[in-house]
C-alpha cells in the first residue's frame, strides 16, 4: 500500500463513522510532513450547517491545530471528489495537494463538473490526484443512497396487507431501477414500478408491455436502441418490482388496461406506440380500446429463447409461490420464457421510430 492509499484508508474510516451517524459517508484527513494533523467527517445534518462537509471540518481542525489559517505544505485526503465550496476553501487555505477517492459526476469540482484546481489565473495552485481507492470509497456512498431510496419508498408507499413485495436484494445486478407510482384510482394503493427514459416533452413515446414470464427488463436492448426517444416500460402489477397482490382474481385484462390507461395520463403520454410481447397482445388491444386516442400503433416484440442469465432474471421477482398470483392468473407455465436480444430489438426500434416521427 502506497502512502496515498494509507491516508485514504484513514479518511475512509471517518466516512464510515459519518455514515453510522446518519450523514452522507464522506471523510477527510489533513497531513503535513507525513504526520496526521486533523480529520473531519460530514456533519451538516447534525450541525444544521450546510458548510459542514468533511473537507471543511478537516480544514478547520487543521487550522486550529497549527494555529494558522494558512495550511502551507499540507495535503488533504478525502473519500469523495470535492465540491466547489470545498475546493474553494482548500485553495484559500493554500493546501499544497489534494487526493480524493471516488469521482462525483454531479457536483465534483476537480474535473467531473468543473475544475477549480485547474484555473491558471488563481494565485495559488494545488496539485490534485483522483481515483485513489475509488471503488472502496464509493461503496459506502452507494450503500447509503441505496438504503435511503428504499427507506423513502417504504415510508411513502406502504405495502397493502393483501400484497407482497419482492425483496430489493433479488434485483441486485439486474439493473432497471426506475420510479414508482401508487396514487392512481385503479391501483387501490398498490405500487406500480416503471421505467421512463428519454425526453419527457416528446410528442410521441414508445410504451412497452412485457409478457407473463418477464418484466420491464425484457426491453433493455430496445431502450438502448432508441436513444433520444421517450420509452416507457411498466412492470405490470404482480410482476417485476411492482407489488404483487395475493389474489389471482385481481389480475384481469380489463383491470390491467385500466391501470395502464390512467398511468399514461399521469405520465403525460399523448401519443404512444405500443410494443408488446406476444403474450400481452390481448392486453394491448384492451388498452387500445380503453384509450384509442393515445395509441397510434401496436407492434409485437417476439424474442428468442432466454439464456441462463435471463432465466434467472425472470425468476427474480418470484422468490416463493406466494408472489406468483399473477403468473397463475394468466396461465404462465414458467417465469423464464424468452428474451428480446439486440438484433430483434434494433429491428423493432426502426419500426417504432417510423410511428414516433413528428
């Protein structure tokens, strides 16, 4: 382990402590001549202080320890790329060198969004090294925000007593994280998960309906083949990440069509091209009958036999028989049927774009 990694490990310990206290897990240490001068961790929540980032706390502690607001010859190690506020504070403190771990593509001011350290006009230049223990420093942040998203969903959208929810861990590594909606009249409080990609103000959208053996992941290659096009793909209630009512009688085509029609209105979809798995052809026709003014065309999306990875993905939403009411209601023999591979997805994308042209 080189010296930068050694000090980054010390900063990582501060980050973990911040996470345990309920703060965003970012930590920092200040070092001079190979000696630890001060440390800091995120504390804006506890301190009710928007400036109490790990770097600022470490700089304050270092200035107090050295008896000088100038930190000449000091190095600052932080687990996350500094924001503009922290980068400015480091430059004003005359920090000699900054080393950070994970990049921050949203607010990073050391090159990800802006590069304040690269401004030659400034009267002080600070050396920067990024990406030290990047994966290790990113993990606490990823876990923190994943947990916070799940807590928010569980708090805002409680599970009805007559439904089941697939544990999030079942979807780890499968992608397809989208949004949830539960306030449609037809949903009766159940939670519908969906993907919504592309420009929200598009004049037309591609709406994808999976079959009884899949969920919205079925259309991942189609979404990739339609850059710049708005694509929406719900997990029908009873499938994928959506809630799973325990009673088979809930799952009628008319009810699902009603839910989808209300969902299209809620998402502001005025004109849609329905791309559907062959098993969902009848549902597509019901939806077209319920909302004829919104459906421009229906295109079948026949796939190919699923490989082992896709078969496992199709099984993920159904950890036990209790989750399978929708499968039974529609007579699905298996939740590992077929997949929509890239060649078929690209051909389907070309056909769909013909209807989406203004």
